[in-house]
C-alpha cells in the first residue's frame, strides 16, 4: 500500500511542475492534474490519510522558505 502514497506524491509533483512550466490551462497540465487527483483518491480509498501524501516539513525546511 505505501506505493499508492508514492504514486500520489509523484503525480502531484509532476502536475505542479507542468503547471509552473506551461500554466494551468495547458492540456498536458490538466491531464497531469487529473492524474494526480485520481492517484490521491485511490490512496484515500485504500485508507491512507491525505497528510501522508505530503510529509510534514521540519522546522529548518520552513525557515528556508521564508
């Protein structure tokens, strides 16, 4: 089952990169966003928590982004 979480993470990262590169209205970005939503829904239906898709950031990671 952990592979479902990894698949959801990977799909979300790919979709985010596509949106950043070509914008949210581009057909490829929309397809990747739909794939990310499907992967997250599959993980959710399998009993995984949504928070498991994104591991909590550490304090040092939060400070780096500021």
